[in-house]
């Protein structure tokens, strides 16, 4: 019974997210994980200039990330945002961005709102509390073994392909323009399987 109410809350939270925060930009309903769509996105955003690893998250992994902080606001409104960008130095979270903190444009979001991505690491869009350092568990949850000075994790979904791609390209531009491409490992985590489960 507890699991059912847990999923109902998540479904309601997701419905709210998709109707707010400018998330209707290029929204595409998905009914299952589509390998072809996934491969097309990965092909379009990867190149040899950056160290990029890719992960397809299952429901359990993303739910473990979502619940690594025992705070209902975090679990049901922040951590379930479909597109997220996290910058770490070792186990320290330095910069955190979610789609709701980026201003909307005509057909996409501007991740560089308030020129946050003009520096490296970017200025954080979400204030980072000591409790949020628990997010570093992401390495164990996803088996991430990075050896660079910085780790950048981008959660993305083909439910929002335009916003997902612009987030990834913003990260690459941030690294390129600040001469930091060799300082960071980028991990792209697709969360389609999590959102499909909620529908």
C-alpha cells in the first residue's frame, strides 16, 4: 500500500512538473524506452573533444538518487525534474541546475540564465546546502568511476529532447569556452525508464 501511494505522489508531482516551469517546450510523450531515439540523441551530442560516458537509468537507480536526501520537497519537486545538471569536484557538489531555474525562450530554455554558465564551474542555480552533499552517492548508485578533477552529470530524457540537448550543449560550451574540456568527465544519464513507469 505504501508503494502505491508513493507512486501516486510521484505521478502527481510529474504531472505538475510537466504543466509548469516552461516544460511544455518540445514535450514528447513516451510510452517505453526507445533505443533508436536514445542512440540518435547520444550520436548527436558526443564527440572526441569531451570525455563523455552514457548510462540508461532504471527506475530503481533514479529513485535511489531521488531519495538520497530525506526531504519531501527535494524528493517530489526538485530531484524529479526531467533535466538536471550537476557539477562535482571530488565528492563536493559545486553547481546544480534544473529545468525550472532556466528561463524560457521562444522554443527552448536558456540554461545560461543570469550568465551562470559564463564561468567554470558555473554559478549554481539552486542554493547548495550541506544536506545536498549527500548527492555524491550518485557515483555508487550508477557505478560511476571518474578520474578527472571534475564530474558533470546530466540527467536527460527523450520526453524533452530539445531541452535535454540544449542542457548537454550548454555543458560542452561551458567547458570549451573556459578551457576546461580536459578537466571534466561528463556522464549523461537517460531517465526515460523512470518516467515511463509513472505513466
